[in-house]
């Protein structure tokens, strides 16, 4: 078995030792190409007991613990940086589709009786953008507009675990929180993906919430988190071009 580095296969210290036992049981050779583990012979075992040599076990545990500490520190620094940016007034996420100079005109026209569909046509925007601009003016119940589109069916997408971890710390709408909480965890090597079923609009909202993972003012992005956001972006973007 060839892997680029050890943490592509495992999640932590205990998991590493379990995987080495499984590979030894199934007589599978392991070659690690990069990282600290690439210089170690992880197959070295005692000739009588068949157990990992104590020196190998200690090195594996030490390096794995250091790797876990590094990932935890990166996550904590990212969250601290985001909170500091928010305290300075910097907001992540996608900019409002309805610009500030148009918002008053849209709200006034809505109060005068213009429908959401008509306002969307007038300004070249989506109905969702108009609804967001007049959200506090909407009645408690919604009526079906004559040219309203057929409701979208839920779509299942795999959300990278780092994106899911970030979203769990973010303020979400009830529908978004419910979709996230109902997601199914799928383990993949050291990490996981969250299989989320939601309508395309909710997936796009998730993606907008993840925008800070690309970095915000005065806060450098963590490469792994930026990669996770872009992987999810590719999957969400495919919804617009797919069948």
C-alpha cells in the first residue's frame, strides 16, 4: 500500500496503531512517501512476540501526537482570527446581492405592491435576493406567485469535514442547521466528509457561510480549510450545470 503521508490513512495516535495491526494481520506492506513517517520502518516487529518494537511504537505515538497538536492549534488560531476580524467589523460571507443603494428602492416598491417576481425582473436579480432584502416585510405566510418555479428537490452532496466543522460554529438559519445536523458522517482516512441532503439553495448558503475559510482581512487562510471550501464549491457549482 502506497500513501503520500501517514495522516492520509489515519486520524490519530490510537488509530495509527490499530491500522498497523490490521496491515500486519493481512500481510500488507506499507510505504509512506512523505512526512516524518517516511523515514521509519513501521513493519519492524519482535521476532518472537510479533508485536511492534517498543522504539517504533514510541516514535509513532510521539509523531502522531505532534500532528494532532498542530491541527488543533491551526483550528484554534483560525477561529480566534475570525472572531478578531468580526470584532473589527469585518464580516465574512458573500456580499448582499442587492446593493445598499438599491435596497431602499426595492423595499419601497414592495410596500407599494410590486411582487417579488416583478422586482427580480426589474433589477435583474434572483427572487431569493429580493426576499432577503425585504425579509422583515414579508407576511407570516407566503403565497404562491403565478410564475413561481417548481420547488427544488433535495440534493445530496459530500461536504468536507473541515467545512462542516466551521459551519457548526457559525450562526445558521433553522433550515440550514437542520440539514447540517441530519447529515451522515462518512469516515475518509484521517478525516471525514458530511453527506448533506438539502435543496440547492441551502447548499449555496452553506458555501457563502464558508467564505471566511478563504481568508479575511488581516487573517491568513489555513491551506487545508481553503482546500475544503473549494472542494465544496466545485460540488455546489456543478448543481447549476448538471442535469
